[in-house]
C-alpha cells in the first residue's frame, strides 16, 4: 500500500538496501541496532541526548500493510532503476512471501526506548530483529528508522537551550515569574513567520516533527504539529499555544509603522502580541514610533513583544529593552533585576546555543530579568543540523548463521548447526565510529542512569526493567503495549534529563568484557586472513 503521500512503501529506503538480502550470508537470525555516537555537535563534555520520534514512524510507515500492487509497482520501478542494462535487483520473492504469509506486514521485530527517554551516547535507542528466511531484511528499514535522528537531535538541542534559559531564570527571575519560561519557546517562526513544509523523507512532512521541541517548551507557531500532538498524542489535551504577531509584509502594507502597530493593538491589544520592528529603521521605530503608540497600548492593557529581526543580536535585544523601559517603565523584582511593564523582546533571527547564552549574559549584565526576553531559534534549531550532528547510525550487531560447513569460533569447532557471532564495526581510521556487539538490554542503575547490558536470552523481552520494549512485532498486536500520552513523555524528558550526569560510562562491565573479547577475535581472524 502506498503511504499517504502516494509513495510506495518499498521506496522508503536507499536503493542499495534493496540488494542486501542477496548479499548477507544465510542466517537463522540477524539483529541490528541504532545509536547516537557523539554528543550534540561533537560535544565531549555533555553527551546526553533525548530520544524521540519512533512512534510517528512506526504508526505511519512501518505498521502498514504491503500489497501485490506494491510489488507490481516495484517491478516497474526497478526495471529502469539500474545504472547497467539489467533490472535493478530487489528481493521480490521475499516481498511476495511476507505479503502472503504475514498479511502484508514487514517481517521484523523492533524494540525501542520509551519516547522522551534521556540517555547517553552509545545507548541503543532501538533494536531490530529479523528471523528465518527474512533475516536478510534486517536493515531494509534502516533508512526509515534512522530518521529518528532528526526529532531526537532537535529535542536534544531544544533541551540544551532550555538549560541555558533556566540558568538565566534561576539568576534573574522570581519564582512567580517562572510561568513565562514555558512561553519562551525555541520553535520555528516563533512570531510572524511561516511554517515551512520541507520534508525529511520523501513522504514525511517535516512540520509534524516540529512538535518534538514542544517536549521542552509549550510555545509554537506550527499548528499542524500542535494539532497532531494534541489530538493524536495527548488525548485531546492541549500541548502548545501561540500569540498574534505581525511580519514584515504586514508592517510594510500600511502607510506607516505606527498605523500597523495601532491595528495590532486595536485587534489584539488586550492580550499578548508581537510586532516586528525593523522593517525600515529599527532605531527610529524604538525611539519615535514606540512612544507614539503609548496611549493606545496602555488603554488596552496587554503585553507588547518587540521583535528585532536583523543586526547584532545582543545589541538589538538590549536596545529594545532600554526603549521599552523608557516608554513603559520597569519594576525591579526580588532578585534585583528589571522587568519591563507590559512589554518584552523576542529574538528569533539566527539564534543558536552560543548566541542564546551571549544574549542572556548581556541581559543580566544590563540589569534586566530574563523574564523580559523570549527566543525563537528558527532554522538554527530545525535546519542547521544533520545526521552527523550527533553521528547517528544503525549497525548489524549479531548473527545466527545457518550453515552446514564447519566453522571455527573461539577455538571450538561446530558442524551442521546454528552458531552465533557478535559483530562490531571498528574502523582503524575513526575510532569514534565503533559499534557494539551482540543483542542488548538497557536498564537503569541505582542512580537512574540507563546502562547497556548484553541481552541474556528471551527473558529480557518481558523484563519490565528493560527499557528496550517491543513496539512492533511483525505487524501483530502486542499485548499490554501502549504509547504514553504527550504529557507523560514531556514529564519523562524533564525527569530523565535532569538526573543524568553530563558524561558517563554507560556500558556495563559485562558488555565491556564482550567488547574486549570480540576485538581479540577480530584481531585473531585478521591475522589468519593475512596468513592465508
């Protein structure tokens, strides 16, 4: 069945993945897993991350029935897809087999961490198991599942941004003003912008992934994400809000900026509203236009948010705070910092984690409370990142061969039977890109930190302490399985992130021992190859 955008499901992978079923050795079982290998932007001081996004991918793409029509479309497509003269190879027989035998559902099991789990790098966030004749399809879904890198990276960056803002609030905001932190969002187009509909997959609308920033804040202008989160993920309970705002097109459509702001005040002045201030001359707008609308604004009694959209970020924010204080006045809170009366500033252009910290430091130095400033990170949050930002990868980690020949494993010979090999990627040219061997369970230690353990058989599949929980089983219902609502997930992010140290050795002693053993085996086999 094509997905909701008309893309056949077999196309939701990279071309070369279609050939791998012919290339893997005959096996009874194969296991692969996904992990982040570095902290955000290569950070070695803070290697925490927030895992999120697999539910959307599973519900909308993995847990869909394939059909004979899909295979017919595949035949047409692959007939002309090869760079050579023959049709491009793809596992047609396996597709037809699981369409008939498995009611069209893709024949793998997928385990994953609960949505919103904070953990350290090298923690398996999902694990894929394929068995029997379908073993060779174990990484066919890699391209699709790997897309969890995007919402997870955005959620991680957003969480780190919240840490910066919370630190500023601790220093400069009274307890009764902390409610404003929830409205201090790091979302795309926070005011006056347009929700972009760029895609991260051929068929996944990227705006639906914007909601993952709402794990950390409640303000958003992306209505499709807010709607999806509210009615699909949170049982109808609202998860996000926004405010009326102008953009440059609105401001320049009027003869003067004063008229544009007066219209905004007339229509929305009793609440919170935002006006972009730099359509022509930012200094003039602050020094002359802002005082000219004082009476109208005060009569309505709402909160006016001034938005610079160009120039030096630190200076333009401070200019707006000073202008707001001159025009509307300011009160000093219990911590000794000024709060603009009925006004504030939002910086939404070009913000990143570095400039965010710089702005907040300057605001504090100038004597203002962080309560008077909000932020929109826009492209800095949602676009200036890629899969390599946190080095996400899916790697094969375990194989049970089905082979009649004699094989040598750790000095023991086996014949005419199954035998298990744990696999590791260990590139000599980049040690950071190693992968872990075996099958895995993830459990909390006594400090509540997720630790990676070797899986100890089928018992781990039903072990309630194992955070890698079955979320897809060949398309079959999973007894007792359910997705947490968005409020629960948001609370999980806050709880699990705050208790993690910034760095931690999250591999159990048993897994360290296995890694050492596999590395020794690899060296032994490498030496044997050289002597052949």
